[in-house]
């Protein structure tokens, strides 16, 4: 667990911590409370950094290793914050065959982050996804709700410029 890499320092607020403590207090004695506590904690913070997992462990008595195991097993949970602009590159078969892997690599290089990470300024996060259902536009990526299709590596700079300002 010590090698969990995050590019954005944790900066939770007192209000967020108070909300989390209320959630834990209301649920900690219920059977199967961990999942709803984690879901609500992610709603509060936007992700589940180690600091939040430690607080949940301390308050519930559930070992940190067990909490971390649940967080990393379920794809609904994120160890890293999401950026203001969430870039998701489809690596499904149709997109991959048409070059989405190269587009993903170019974005990773330009942003200086890997899959699942967020830029230090909190502006962009990058993730690979499987099929988004736009195979006819392959290769495809999304930035939040905006869909970009029939892309080449040369389109990366133009797309990033739209959101950088």
C-alpha cells in the first residue's frame, strides 16, 4: 500500500470530515456497513484517498487492509481525485484497432499522468475505459460529456487546448 501514487495532495475540509463522521456514526454498527460508508465517503470527497480510508478504519475498527482491498477491487471507487475535465479514452476492440492506444499514450505523455491519475492542478484526469457504444466513430474519447470520434494522435493538442484556458 505504501506505493500508492497520487499527483494531488489530499486537502479535505473540516466540513467534509464532519460529514464523514456522521455517516460512520449512523452506519458503523450495521451489518455490511463498509460498502455504504465507502460510497458516501466518496460522495463527500469525490474519491477515497488513504487518509479517508485510515479515518474509516480507525472509527469502525475494520482493518485498513480490508478497506483498501474493497476500494481497489470495486471499479466504482477511486483512489485518486477526478479532474475538472475527466478524459476517458476507449480501449475497446474497435477503438484500439484504429489507434486509441496511441491516443491514450499521447495524452498520458502530454498531461504527465498515467491511467487513473489527475494532474497536480486538478484540471485533467485520465482513464482508459472499455466500450462507450460509439464504435462507428472509432477511435473515441470523452471529456466529461463531450464525445470526440474518428481521432488521430494529431487531434490531442487541439482537444486539450479547448479545455486548458
